[in-house]
C-alpha cells in the first residue's frame, strides 16, 4: 500500500475531519495503468456529520460503480503481467 502520509497529514495535524469516496478508475492508454481515484472531503473539526452527508450525496449522484477500482487494477495487472519462463 502506498504511503499517503504526505497528502493527508495536514488534515490530521489540524484536527479536521475527512471522508474519502471512490470516484471510479481513470483509464489510460495501453502504456498507462488504470488508476483508482477518490474525492477527498475535508470539514472543520467536529463536523463529521457534514462530511458524511456530502459523501452520501456524492455517492447518490455518482451511482453504483460497476466494479471496485482495486479489482479492475488486479484484473489489468494479471492480464498484462509478463509470462514467467
């Protein structure tokens, strides 16, 4: 799992609340991988209810993802992995 600390530490240091909602994969060309993306929602301290309400509203507007982003990554990695000899 990648170190996401440089991107999220500031939220923790400031005591803010946050939620992350999957948005679906970004599909590149043949030379680029498929990358999962997400929406980061950050609110003032003790406003978890607002962050979760925004996340719920976004998920409702986005609709269901057809396949979890990480499952797509595993499928693509498996399909493009070099054959072992």
